[in-house]
C-alpha cells in the first residue's frame, strides 16, 4: 500500500483529525532529513558544492522545526546529520583533490581522473 506524504495529504490529515501534530512533524522531519542526505550524496557524486549548501539549509530548517515541535530524538538525528555532512564534505576527495598548481590552474578532480584512467585502460585492452 502506497502512503501519501505530500504536503496536501499531511494538511488534510491534520484538518480531518486522522493524524496528530507529532505524527505530522515526524513525517516532515524524516522526509526533510532524507532529502538533505540525497542532496549531499549528489554533491559528493558531482563535486557541486551548491547541493551541499542546499542540504545544509534543509537540515537547518529541520533543526528549527524539531526544536519548535519538541521532537527531541529527531532533533538529535538532524544535528548529527548536519555535523556529519559538514565533516564529510571537508574531508571528501572532492575538496582534498581540488588543489591548484603554482600557476593557479585547476588540477583535474580525482574522480574525473579515475574515470579518465578507466577509459584509457578500456581503449588499450583488445
């Protein structure tokens, strides 16, 4: 059975009394945390820091909702996720290998270099 967790569905459930405030907050926070983690995963895969920033913004909004809604366990989960993505981004190969040479030219990012190596090896293998 497919459960609808759209904004409209949550609002309707709150209006007609089939859902309570705590359940709605839990659904919203869980969805927001997973969306932020998906954005962060995409940022790591592409090297685009904009997606990491969007993930951080989402987690900041989730922290505020968890705090205001007294959702203590979800506040902790959100807080840990926010701290982890900041640390993981800082120590990721994306940021570590985006060094610049002495002339300021950008060095090929590590993941692009690996892809290039795979393509070269495939081209050389008969």
